[in-house]
């Protein structure tokens, strides 16, 4: 099989690895650009999309838009970047002109917004205001969903993602990339409230996420982290059907947050085996690991 250089839609790296604190519990820290590139070379990744983390809820360090631009500028052949916009920025109001900020960073080279982790309901008026600005400015957004307030970080939605659906319906020109455990757990119809923030196992029956993907062409998926990997590996036969149906709206990603993150290597082996066995067609494999990102971001 021909080697395909991948694009990582979900990357984090710091311009100041010597200055940032490690996670108090895991003792891991975000990698510098050079360190992440070393892992990329082992994973055959050509380029990553750097994502800021501007909401400090459940984070040990903030990751600014400016930080991501610094890393990308130092390695322009290996990184693109998104900007970080919190819908409460500016006036802390649903009437704030967030297009002003979006256009500022867009002019500097930002390709999108995210990782959006603000602890507000997905359909909060301030979140709605941000989605409207994204639609106006033509920038995609990558989100992290949380099941409730106080459960880590991420925008809040209920079982079945009804709030997210309202925003997808209201803003049809906004391209939204879903990510996190409560997003991917919705792939199966037997999901319970208690399982939403974890990694459910077992065979998949068509769940709410499948319906949302069918109903809203502006919804995209990010396969990064344990959440994306678990959604695919728990039922490879269902994963094959899911990837075949939605191949044009699925992005490969890693979400490497420390040097000991090994999940991208396991997932790469899984995708490679699916490709070799014909469970993913060559055309769809290329779309998922590379071509969709190139098209979305104009890289």
C-alpha cells in the first residue's frame, strides 16, 4: 500500500515548554513544537492543526491563539492553527461583535476556531452569538462537549445532544466538528446518562450521532483521543459502515497532550488494518486521514 501522509486535525503544542506547569495528576505537560514533530514523524503525519485552550476550567495551563501562531510560524511546513474565542469575550454579552475577533485572527492566518470548551449550554445566547459570527466569517469550529456543569470541561449538552441540534439547524452554514466522550458515546442508541462521559463498550446500534450526521451536512467528526478511537474500535463492522457513509465529513486526529500519550499509535494500527482488509476503501481512507482536512482548511 502506498504511504499516505496524514493531517492531524486536533493538535496542542506550546511555544514555551520550559515555562508551563505539568498536570498535577498525570504529571504530563503539553509538548513543544519540536517534541510534537518527533511524534508526528513516527506516525507519518505531515501537518497538525494547533488548537488553543482559552477557557481555564479543568485545565492546568491556558493555550492562547498567539501561542499557536508562534509555534506554527516556527514550523510553517508542519503546523496550521485555529484561534481561541470564548463567547464571553469582549462584553460578556450575547450582543458582542465576535466577528471583530474572528476576522482579526483570520487575517493573521487562523483556519478556524477551537478547541471550544466554554462551560455554557450549547444553545446559550452567547454561544448562539458565536455560532452566528462563525457562520458570517466562514470559519469552522471544533468543539468539546461535557455532559453537565462541573464534569470536566466543554460546552454543555444533554443526552441525545438536543441543544447542539438546535444550533446546527439554526446555523446551517456553520461547519461544526464534534469531539469528546459525550459526543462520540452518542454513536450507539443504547447510551445511558451514566455512560456519557466514559468509553462505552460493546456492539453499536445506530444512535443519535448517526441521525444528526444524516440530517445535518454541517456536522463533522474528529476521530482524535480515546473518545474517537473507542467509538471506532468497539465495533469495527459498524465503524466500517459509519466511515463509508460519512467519509467526506470525518477527520483523523490525535489530541496528544503529553509525551506518554500512546493512543495515536494504537489507532493508527487499527486504521491501517481496516485499510489493508478492505473495510475502508482506499478512497475513503485518503479522505479521512488527509484530503478532508486539506479541503476544509485550504491547506
